[in-house]
C-alpha cells in the first residue's frame, strides 16, 4: 500500500483510504470542512510523488502547476510527501464593511478584500475563523458591479462560523477568505437561451449573483428565478427581486413556501414540483441549482427527464460540515 509522509512521519494508507483520513487518524489536525472536495479548506501541497487526478480536478491550472491537491479526494497509487501551504499563499485578508439581518436567521456580510480578488458571481469562498475553522459561502455579489463581496449566512444554533459572525465579528474587523471555487456561474455562450435558477434558503445568494451577472452582460433570453422556503420567514430580498423583474421584461421572480398563508405573488407548494410547471420541455434551458443536496438532485433529475442537457445543468449543493 502507498505511504504518505507529513512532518517527517510516514503513514501506510489502508485500502481505499484518503490522504486526509490517514492524516487525521494519525493525530494530525488538518483544516477541513466538507471532506467532499467542494470547500477546498483542506488544500495541501505534494512535495514528492504525484497526486491523483481526482484530487486536482476542481483546482485552477496555476494551483495544479504548484502541486496543490485536495487530500480529502486523494486515494494515491504512489508514495506521497505532503505539506501544508502557508496561509498567506492561499488566504486573502478582508475587512468586514457591513452586517445586516436579512431575516431573523439570515445575516448579510460584506467584505472588502485587501488585494485584487477575481471571481464570478455564483462562485463561493471559504471564510475562516482562525486557522482551522472554515465554512463555504456563495457570493451574491458580481465582479465589476460591486466593490464588496456579499455573503448570505444562515444562522445555525451552535454553528461555529455563524455564531461567531453574528456575535463576535464587527464592522472594521479583518477576516480571511480562501477561493473562489465552484462552477455554478453564468456563461455568455448563448445569450438567447432561457435560464432557470432554482434554490432554497441561502441558496438564493449565488442565484442573485448569477441573475445580476446575466442581466449585466445583456442576456436576452427569459430568466426564471425560483426561490423556495418553508414559510414566509425564509423568503428574503423580495422587494429587490420584484424590482429587478419589473425593470427587465425577461426576468421573472417566483417565490414559494411550503406551509402557512401565501400572500399574493407567492405560491404554495414544493419548489421542485412548481418548477416543472414552467415548461414541458427544458431542452434549450441553462439550469442553475443551489441549496440542499436533496433539492439539487431532485430538480436535476426532473429537468433532465424533461430534456435538459447534463452539460447545461450547473449546481453547487450546500454540503454540511463533516463530523
């Protein structure tokens, strides 16, 4: 079996074991969150050996060239010597420039990076509390339109990051981010194609970024944004999205809830079922899905069965932190 060497300690990997699993089992405190290759919080460098292709699939070419890899996705077939990158090589310091409650449990955080930060609306960053605690949050902002990064944080009781952001982080404070990452963003390959954007809870954040970016780039096809929540307390940015749809004739905002009284303009029902009423054929649609994994998979399957091409379905499921 292959060996992995870290900080002068060599560990023999078990069959099918990832590098991250082996290091944690050996007692090393490696920063990590999702353990699914999505958040990039466990990013490391191979100093000797060759990382698996799957452990570099989602990395930038510049990162691959420097032998960065994701140990949570790496089951190597050769011996590896690995190291932690310096924080300053992968993290960017930002100033907190704004905080506001969007709902009783959704917090908006605005950040101003200290250095140039290129991204595309809809991608996500990992926000760090200290060295080891990181969580991924999608960007509602659009590069070139906004001077700040805009994040929507769902407040989770006992949540390491959400409690810290709500209770301890103040405007003017410095925090670190890592990224950007994610493939769920607008591309202007066909500006006439209809767009379908579907999300629940803070899955709205990347959809807002994608919608605003598409409008900014002059997308002429119809754009349908569906945002669902359990009840009216879970819907937010209603006035802003209504205003956007009134300003642009090709933008349509659909809000829905599962229970409670639905006021005018808000549908009552499951969002994955309501979306299916939009069209009999999704063959020409570009589909963007953000939110809970079960929602993403449900809508992905349903639009695919109604003609959507898998290459035109973009999604970033919100994965909970690994235990």
